[in-house]
């Protein structure tokens, strides 16, 4: 169903090892991203999912599809230990370095370093992965007709990183720049309809503007908090502004000339 509706296009799936531990490190735009990753390999992909999602009515389904809980906004050692055991048993784990969904189509969040620590502790290679087409995927309760593209880059082995701050070098210098580059390339790749129109001489300007817009790497945002934390912060700002508005003294009204009593 996912392949047919979203016309999924997968490249570089041969970089996923047929056996042995590995960490898939993709960008994150939609909660369906783990399921698109599962289409690229016959191996069972395990992935972290926020604990609130697993407590909902479909929690039993997500657990059977490979999810295990993580409490976001804090250092969840239990979730990291679960991922460590999966890798020690030769499993395949998907970890989103951004930590939460970044819905802007032209931007990626700054990566966190949990995947790098796991790679250095277990010796599992990290596969930089880019997913495009999943931002703003829904129109109300129905999914949009969009093309979803995935590309898997060459794995980065932790032993290739020199001594020093190996976690930062592994993620910030070796893995995430590849994700940025591949994501920008996917966004600049035209679809079948756009390419056909350009071949006929129709819509060439639209194709050129799209390539110009997607040229180079996407914007890199700072650390992006989870949606729940962002909503709480926004609610607190609104409440603070309302309190200041209510508690601030009102200026005295000056009498208008037409209301002044005549002498």
C-alpha cells in the first residue's frame, strides 16, 4: 500500500548489510518514516518510538512492527540499553539523530550524538540515510499524493574515526553532512511528470526553479525539541503575555474636547 500510494523510490539499499549489526541514521519528517525504511530491506528494522505513541490504541501494532519506547526530552538509559542489546545480537536499529520530527521541507535539525555513542560502544557501522517527500504528508485525515524517495549512503565504520572527540567527529563530520547532501540531491530530483513535461518543452521553468530552490544542502536548524515540549513552551509564552496584559496598569484616559464641560 505504501509503495503504490507514495510511489516509493529506493536507492542504495545494497549498503544495508545482509547480516550483522548496523545503525540506520536518517532525517525525520513524518511518523511513517520508519515504515518506509522497512520497505528497503527484508531484515527486521527496530526503531525508537516515543513512549506516548506506544501507549495509544495502536501501541500493540507498533511494538510488533519493531518499535521500542524512548522518553524524549531526557537521557533515557533504558532505551539506549535496549538498542545496545539489539546491536549486540546482530540486529538492525534505526535512530533519528534529530531526535524529533522537523517538518520544514527545506531544513534539517542539528544531530544529537546517541547513535554515535552506540556505534563506538558496539562497533556497528552507521548508514547515513536521507528521506524526502514525507514533510507535510497529510491533508487532514488523508495522505497526499506525493513521491517518497530514500537513499542509503555508504556505511561509516566507527573504527575509521581517529582518536579525540570521536562521537562528534563521527556524527557531525562524517554522517550528518552526507545526510544533508543526499537530502538536497533528492529534493532536486524531478518526478516523472515534471521530467516528462520538461522533455516536451512544457514546465521547464518550473523544473529549473525547483532545482534552483533545492540547490546545495538544506538549511541546518539548531537543536529541535519535541512537538510536546514546543507546544508547552508556546502555551507558557501565551500565558505569560496574558498575565502581563492583565496586570499592567491601564493608562488614564484624557478627556476629549467634545466631552469637556463648557465654561
